C-alpha cells in the first residue's frame, strides 16, 4: 500500500517491455500483469517513434488490455513488481 512518502516510479519507456505490475484494485480477480507489447505512435519523421500505450497481459488468465503507458506512474492504480 503506498504511503505519503512514496514517489511514483520513474519509468524508462525503453525498459517497459516484459516489466511486471500489480493492480492495486484487482479486476475480475486478476492483479498480476506483464507488459507484453509497446504501442508506438505512427510517426515516420522521428525514429524511433514514441511509445504511447502498452499491452498488459494478466498472468493468470492470459487476457490482454491496452493502457496508456503513463498510467503506470499512478500509484493508486499500479505498483511496480508483483506484490
């Protein structure tokens, strides 16, 4: 459980792939997820294109969902690592 002294994680988009996350409020009894894919903007002028979303896969069921990668810095929704 986060407290007032904890800071949101500083995320390096290049290190997000295969990172592990715990949902603070489990959805459909699932709380452990792995980032399985990075979704990049379609910007042909600035390679590499910036990351805009990540695909999170639930460890237990294998179901996937896509979220904005910056949502992972919200400690009321996500904790880095598995807890």
